């Protein structure tokens, strides 16, 4: 594809008619990871927000494909379509840098010249797709397939950033990559092309499409079902049959040696040594550890809150709600629960409009007999392969998952969620994280009306964050951010409908209630019960090995 100038871009876009607006494909690239927020989309939606300041740098000198939505934030149909556009952006996140989605709010007067420049007169208009009529919108599966169609029928040379999507016709004699996946499918299937784009960012894996009409390869591998995916090795063949794109993608991305481009291969010896003060602890990835929960409490109450010498106003109310929820629902050891209840009663009795952190620290460290909070952290299920991975953010997510499950007999279904929201807003040290979470909360937390939906809301939005951060510098290569729970961990949580992956909400709720239940918590790596005088002899987290553990290379969630 040749380099496009601004003049050439304007010339290939013809103004659409009122009766039928057929958009022209735009092959463009993302030169910068813009995070501007405007109109119907925010920085957490994985949609590039176009403005007069960035439009030229995004659209000129392209090497890949960008699909742009031109919309008006006052338009009811645009509002109705925005969840589809967000879902599509999340769904094809792995297609970068070959394909990315953008949007521009034409209702913003500053953006008016840009929308006029591209001949937009009705909303929403998608450049690369035809105008979506006001009474019928394509679902994101249809949009996804349309993008692939446009890429394949583009008249100019193949975009440099896009992988080959053609089918394989020759017999396979050699395999020069770590893993070669053969996707056998019918001619009208999109699974092979979608899978190729899903794995675009990964090394040591290649996908080749093979049509069902290729009798030689079909006979050689004895393929009887379509689609079917075969891992082709000189020493043998592995097959996963009758599965949808999501299952294939999940399985292939997690093959040994398959990593994101530019990321180092996980090395077992590095895990054993670990650059932290301790070796990586063996743990069971299918369980939750009390050590992680107590470590989270220690860091939250003794480290994070200590950054606020004086707590007053809304922040003080937030602290009171946070401690109250912990006192009610934390499924801890008696010594820890006694401490939380003691601090809760003390806070409720305080009449001052502001609180010094030093007085809170005194309450945490010396309250009543048989009440103490362990000092220090000992991460187990939330440990990372390096000191800067996982740990406290993982622990905070886990803590609130546990609390939402423990609160399933509460009077207010939003009690835990709102406590979490206000704590993150007022105190969570990662301010960008706090902004992203607040954006999610503003969109839909108010719709939570039952205790079960509170559990599912936190689960779905945690997965939303995992999707957004997959591949980021903060992702631990030993614990990739996945859509959790995995098919291996909860097979019944996953289903297929109309060829697309679906979540079985009833099975998922059952799984979450069990996984985060107090009965399911492991006490490995914890010391014996607390001493009677917590100030003189504080509770510590011990270094004992767990009774049952599994290979630490098993994938984690956070």
C-alpha cells in the first residue's frame, strides 16, 4: 500500500447520498496510543478518539486498516450503537496493528470540519462499512466479518501490517515455526481468518487456513469435521474439533513458547530464583489464599492510607464505609475480624470532621486483646514473577470478589460495590486505574439491583480490565491476563450460540459463589492464631509450605 497524503485521502472519500451511504475503505495506522476522552467513548473503550489535532497524524502514511465511526453524541441511534462498537473494539483487540477502530463526535463543533471533510451527513456512518440504518444495526460479529471482507477486496496492494489470509493449497513438508496450526473450514467460514488476526501479536505460532475442498490435506490428516484445528508437527498431530474461534484462540495463545512479540519467553529457572526476597511459592491456581487477603489489608490500611496524613470530608466517609464493609463481610480469622470490628466501632464513635492517619494507625496496631492485623505481605495466588508484577492490584480485586460473595445476604446489593468504588476513587494509588474504574462505574453500576448481579458486575468488569491491559507492560508474562475463568477451570461456564462464544450466567454465578466462598479459602502460609497481646507480639505471616500445591507455571488470572 502506498503512502497516502491528506489530499489523496480526501479524494478517495465521496460524499454519501441520503438514500444509500456506502463508505470507502480507509487503510490507516495508529501512530500513537491516544487516550483522549470525548462523546460516547472513553479511554477504557479501546477506541481511538479522533480530534482535529490528531486526525492527520492518524490517517496519513498508513500501513494498516482503521475503521472510523462518525457519530453525533446527541443521536439516539448512535447511543444505541455505541455498545456494539465498544464490544467490537474489545473483540478484535488482538488484531492490532493490522486493524483498529476509531470514532469522532461530529456534534462537537471543533470536530465539524473533520466530519465535513469526509462527506459525513448522517449518523452513525462507518467509513469502510455502509451506513447503519436507524432501525437495524449489525451485531459485532457481522461488523467483524465485514471488515475482513473489505480487507480482502481492497484494490490496492496488501497493507504491510496485515497478515496473509489466503488458504493453503500445497502439501506440508516442513514446519519452520514453533507451532503450525491448520484450520480446516468451509469456504464461507471466517474462523481461520479471525484466528490469524487474533494471533497477529504472537510469536512462534502460525495459522494456515485449509478449505474442506483440499482433498490431499484433508485425507492426510483424516479431517471429518469443519471447522477443526490441527497442530502440525513432524512427530505428531493434535486436534481440537468443533470449537468456536474463542476456544481456538485461547488454546493457541497459551501453547509452550508462544509469547507476544517483544516479550521474553518465560523461563522456569527464573521462576525458581525470582528476583524478589523470596522464591516463588508453589500454589494452586484454582483456589483463593487468605494470605493474599490479609496482605491486601495490610498494604491498604498501613501503606496506601498512610499517604494521606489527614483524612476528612468525603474521604473520611469513604474510609468509614470501607472499614464497615470489611468488618461485616471479611471472612478472616477471629483475630483479624476482631480487629476490623474494633476499628469500625472506633470510627463510628469519632465525632471530629477530620481524622489523622496516625490515630488510625494507633487503632490498627493497638486496640483490644485478641485483635490484630498481621504485618507485612506474603503474596501467594497474587505473587508475580518479578517484584513489580501483580501483587497488590491482584489482591484488591480478589478482596472485593470475596466481599461481594460474602455479602449475598446483605440488604443493599450495591453496598460492597459502592464501597469499592469510593475507596478506589479516594485512595487507590494508581490514579489512571482509578479513572478507568470510575468510568466503568458511571456507565453501569447504578443498574445493579440484586446481590447476584453485583457478583456478576464485578466479574464482567474485571474481565473488561483484563482485556484492556492484555499485552501491556504491566502484564506478567508468566500470568497473562485472560478472560476468566478459563475453559479448563470452569468448562460449564462457557458455551456456544450461533457460532459465537457465550458465558453461561447461571453456571458462572455458581462457580463464582464457590470459588470466592469462605469455605474455599486456603490458609496455607499463615501462622497459628494471634497472640493475646498484639502490640507486644504482633501477628506475622509465616513461611510454611502449603499442604497441597500445584505447578507454579499454571496460568494465573490477574
